[in-house]
C-alpha cells in the first residue's frame, strides 16, 4: 500500500477526523469498487464475524444447524458464509 492508494479500514476511532491505523488493518480498494461499497463490506463483514464467533462463542458446533433470518441482506450473507 502506498501513499494516495484507495484503502478501507476499521479500527476503534474510525469516526475520528484523523486515525492512526496499523498497516495490517488496511485493505486496498480497487478503483472499480466504489468507496461506499468497500466501507459497507468491511462493516458488514465485521458485524457478521462478531455475531458468528464472539457474540455466540461456543453456541454453534460443527455439524449443527443454524438459522440466519434475513439472509437477503449483506450482513446475513456474510454470516451464512461464516457459519457454513
């Protein structure tokens, strides 16, 4: 990643005017992807990860069924993939 590259990131303080971001947290965004779409993907992915791992830690076991209501939305699509 170089200065001036389009990137997305999410760390605590993301809503601040300026944020120091560890290089490992930066995701390059191709010019073909609008920044609002890249941002939505990052937020939806983090929310789905939290819901499928941290929030319900240990409740979903391999081989068990999991109902994800509203799989038409972006966050639920990510969650369905993560729960698979």
